[in-house]
C-alpha cells in the first residue's frame, strides 16, 4: 500500500477497506489475506485526494455502500458514495477548497459521522464553513417505505451537528458511545466521548486545546474531553492521537477490559474502560504504555494510521503509514 490514510470494516464480511491518499480503495480479505483494488470505486470516483473511507447503511438498497471523503481544488471537500451491488453512486459537496491541509475521519453508527479538521483557527466555530465540524449523514428512505423502485443514485443530505474540531485522529465506537480523537498543535491531544444523539456538540477549538484554555471567552457549553495527554516528544507525550478499539477481556485476555489507542509516533497506550465512564478527565497517570507488547513478528509499527476490529472477536488490525497492516491477536498460552 502507498500512503494509506484510512481503514474501515465491511459489516458482516471478513473484509477491510483501506484507502490510499492517491485515490485507490483496497479490499483486504481476512481469510485469504489477499489485497485487491475495488474497481467499481476506481472507475466511478471523481478526482481528488482521499481523506477517509467508511462502509455505511448495511442492508439499505438506497444508501448501502462505500463512502469516501475527498478534496480537490476543482470540487472542494466532497463525500462520494458507491454501491457496487446496484451499480449506483452519489456525490455531494460539503464546502469549497481548503486554505491548508487537514485531516478527516469517518465512522458508521446507524448514521455516518464525519469529523472535519480546521485548516484555519477561524473555521472551527464559523457556521458557514464545513471545516472544524462534526457532520452527520443520516439514513434517508426517499420513498418512505413504499414499493417504488429504488433510486438510480445514492441520496444523502449532510447535516452539521457539532463544531470546534482541530485535527481529528479517528473515531471509535463502543458502549453506545462515539469516541472522537483530536490532535493538538502545541499543548494537548484529546479524546472526547459522546452519545450519537447529543445536541448541541462543541469540542472547544480554538478556545481549548485538550483541557487547556487557549483563548478568552470560550463558548458557554463545551463537550470536555475524557482523555488528554501532552504534545511533545518526551515520555508519555505525542505528536498526534490515533483512535483505537475497545477490548473485552474475553476476546484478548492479556489486554483486559481496556481501550487501546496510539500516537502517530508509534506509541501504543491502554486505559481501563472504567476510567472512560467515571465522569472525570484523565491523563497519563492512568495510561499504560503497551508499545513493547505490540512488537510484531515482522516489520515495525512506527506510524499508526488507524485501527479496525476483525471479523469475529479475537483480533483487530493496525494500519501503519508506510503501508503495513498488522493483525493483533493473543498467542496461545
């Protein structure tokens, strides 16, 4: 893989989607370990740099398929949708071209949620711009359950449901909650946990970076983070948080009931799940550094891009920025 930027599961299949920045969407077959390009996406996608991939609306003849967020000077920031089963596509523009690069993350939770970073500080709280926002793609039944034949294209209507995001580092989902990671620029990285139906949502940037106030007169209601850690190159510091996976001790007993996540510098952290629901903000005093436990049998995890649960309950995957995919499981005994 060349410059991979995003990884996602296909529900009900032993298949992962891996998106490369240059435009390819690859399918990884967990049973055969074969990697192949999705030719339907290749033949129907609009040009532009790929920022995130997801699979959404499983079982819906109207909206099921692969979703990409892309960016180009011509199209700006866009969402593209592809359903190879029905040979239909969809396309919607979120906003104009950016002023500087940023990151985008996606997760399906019934709806699809998209976190868009802020190329400029002023974007994050500017309601007229999609940057710095949490955007929802809700399920839409264009025929309201009637027997009218399906549309010849995928229809969706993006809705902005939150703001104050700086530079997202991925989502996780578990215990009916969404985990949004956001990368600081000089002070703190953060993980904020919220329910999909909470409104309003404001993640604080540029008035807060993690738990630290960076500007006077912040918004009255900000969704504060549950986990924070310092920006930097020292012990238990990092360059950018990467959202991970919730582990159940029955699946990988050695990891216990923990949340496993990473930093883009290659550090792997874990936090006990009880810390995520006790109502307090936590920092590195409750983190365990697990990097040595994740040394692979070949290659090196030195720049995590994203995590994905495997098919079943006994493994998960870590995608690395230099094109390696690692399968994490527990050795017998």
